[in-house]
C-alpha cells in the first residue's frame, strides 16, 4: 500500500521552513502520493535523481488551463528546451550549447565583476549613514538581470523592462494561481515576445558579440538552425531561469551566511572557499524546490510504480538535505567539498546556464565579502510566499564598518 502525504506545500509554516517537514516525511517513505496535487512526491536524493534522469519520465508541456487562452505564454513553453524531450530536446540543446561554447561565459566574467562592483557602490551610498539597506532590491535582483541583458545584447536603456516580465511569468509555476496573475503573465509574455522578435530581426542584419547573434548563426551538422520561435523562447528561458535562480541563491545564501556568523568569518579569512561556498548556498536552501515530470510508460521509482500519464515531482530541497548523501545535512558548511546537490538538475535537462550562474554567484559573493566585511542583518528577511521558487522579498542589512 503506497504511503500518502498530506504536507501542504503552500502552508505558511512549510514555506517558511520546509526542511523539517521534508525530514519527517522522509522517515515514512522515499516516494509518497499527494492526493491534493494528484502526483507523487520524492523525499530522497536517490529518488529525485532518478526522476530527473529516467527517460520514461518526460518533461511534457500541456496547458494547465486549457480553457484560458494564453497564446504568448504557451509559445514560450511549447518551443522551450526545458519543456521538450528527445529528439526535439537533443536538437535544441546541441544548438544552444554550441552557441554558449563560443566563449560567452568567459567574455562576461570581467563584466560581471564590474556590474557587481557598480551595484555595490549603490549599496555603499545608501548605507553610508548606518541606515538599513535592502540587499535584494539594490544588489541581488539587478545583478542577474543586467548579466542576462549583457549576454543577450539588450541595450542598457531597456534593462528595466526585463525584471517585471520575468517576475510575472514565473508566478505561473506556483500552485493556486489567480486570474489576475494569469492575465499579467500573458501580458508580460506577449510584450517580451514582441521585444525579442525585434531584437532578433536587428541582430540578423547587424550581428554583435552577444548570444542572440550566436544563436542565429549556429547550425547543426545537418545545416539546421533554431526557428525564430525557438530563438525567442530560448532568450525568455535564459532570463526567467537565470534571473530567478541567481537572485534567490544570493538572497537565501546571504541570509544563511549572516545567521551563521562563523561561516561568514570563514569566508572572510579564506577567500579560496568562495567556490565551495556557492555550491553550499545552492544546496542548503534550494532556490528551486520542485520539478515535475510525467510518466510516458509505467516506471518504477523507489518503492512505487508511476503509472503512464501520472506526474511525479522531484523535491529538490528534500534531496539536498538527505542524510544518506550529505553528512549532517542541516549544518551549513561553506567548506563542504563533497556536494552532489541537485540545484542545477540532472540528466539531459541539467541547466545549460550553470557555468554562467556559477560565475555570477562567485563574483557576487566575492564582491560582498570584499566591500562589506561587516555586513549584518538588520532584521529578519521577508520571505516570498511561494513554495516552488524559494526566495526572500527583502534582505534588510546594515554595513556597519566602512566598506573597502
């Protein structure tokens, strides 16, 4: 008889701190049925990893509200690398990965450091009198948007357009979406698609060193190219996934560091730990908590069989606190060397932007350590009310000592 769980993922106490709830569920069974969601949930690293890697569990796009017209929102998902399986996924990933391989991450490395420093200047100005500064609004949110804008070649006067579009679209990945949120997501999708079509048209006639130009130029071994809809969708995915994940790793991670002062001090004393610290930030408080798949045939996962057409969700936050894989999983350890977290996914859907995300996170953390060694929490961070995409709305801090 399969184990069922009644864990309410959107309950305030779960959103606030899901990890004790995951641990209690993990003691019962590695995979459990959730009647309210109508899907299986995984609570261990092994079962989540299996969900992400098993080919008979597909990422199959279907409108959640088939009676609600959302043509632009649907367009940016039907053609997405994330929402397709082989052979379409194989073709898309080959072309996108080849375009990324043209040196865009290394090209952006010094620019990311420059942007982080420029934003740190704003933080320093705002907090110079000892006042409270919101590190999310002034630093964590703008940085990944600016990096993605640089990557795509979006002109600086248009940077302010991107974050509202992304914020409206990603609300659709939660549960309990309102009519107003659906309308806002479709409007944002439509405006973003229109903007990107114009950008693609411009890059076709005037190529630059940006990723859009590389995506346009890339061909596979059979001479195939990305269609315009696939180009637009890829750019949208990079913004939504890249922005949301990075801002939430910074927000969740700096919150963890400032409530574990010994770990903040370890980084101040030994900057060589920044790379392992970034991986621990992702593991300790995962920015993406849930990733759905659908069985295309009856598929065993753990001790259950996921029947064809049934959904199963990998709970990434639960996987990343599994004591079988991570000794003392609830401890926050910036020097944790053996860290096979699932924060970037696994299998064929492993995040294609992971190298760029790591550059952003390493630069972001290094800049904070260098510029604001006496950074302190002014009050408890305000957590976002969503479960799937986990982050904080605001991170009130003081700079205390004079920044270097």
